[in-house]
């Protein structure tokens, strides 16, 4: 979230990124692969991971030092806050996590369906990451509120009191 909100995009990201509105449909190409030939052999997978690590390192190095420091602090603080939240309030944390995952599935699924079947309506989906985060946050809050209201924790019914032992007869 912090990177999408605050950090400037590096030069490599701006030169390689093409918004969907500027790419003509005739330049899109679909490559079909045979199912008999694997796309990546086990020997080439480590090379792919190494390339990915180098690409991430280059993107990290393009960020200013101030942004790198802030991002590291935000990541550490988020980790600690999430750990404390999950340990202290397990049921509420589970509600928030499932509400977020459900919201993410709803948002991504709706976006895909609108892009395929209702292209004019897809224009209403926010393109800027800030607004997408806002929509995702609102959906998460709605999901957590629904869970909080309708799926309250189980409270077992009260047990009937145990029979008291018979009192001894009074002494004469």
C-alpha cells in the first residue's frame, strides 16, 4: 500500500508499463503452448527465481533512500502490529482477514467479469491504486461488520445446577 501510495515509480517501471488504454488490440498476442512440453524445466526454475530476485533488487535500488527507510519501518511495524493483533484478538483478527480475502475475491472477480462481459461498465472501476485501496477497504469494513453482527461467537447454553447432596437429617 505504501509503495502504491507514496513511492515514485522507478524509470524502468515507467518505460515498461503501458496502460491498457494505450495498447491497441491488434498488438496483443496469445501464445499457446503444447501440454506435452513443460514451460519450465526443474533446472530452469532456480534461474527464474534468481532473475526475479535481481529484478526486485533493481527496483528497490531505484527507490530513494528515504523511501527505502520508511518502507522498511512500515513493513516491520505492520508485522509487529499484525502479530500482536492476531495473538491478542484471534477471533476479531480472523474476521478481518476473512473479510479482506472475501473483499479481494469480490473486487477482482467483479473487475474480471465487467472487463469481459460489460466493457462500458468497467470504466467505473477506479484505475488509480489509491481508489482501488479505498474500495477494497470499504468492502473489507462492510464484510467485517456483517461478520460482527450476524456471526457472533458461540456461547454455550447455561448448565443446569448440580443436585445438591441431600442434607443429613437433623440430630435429636
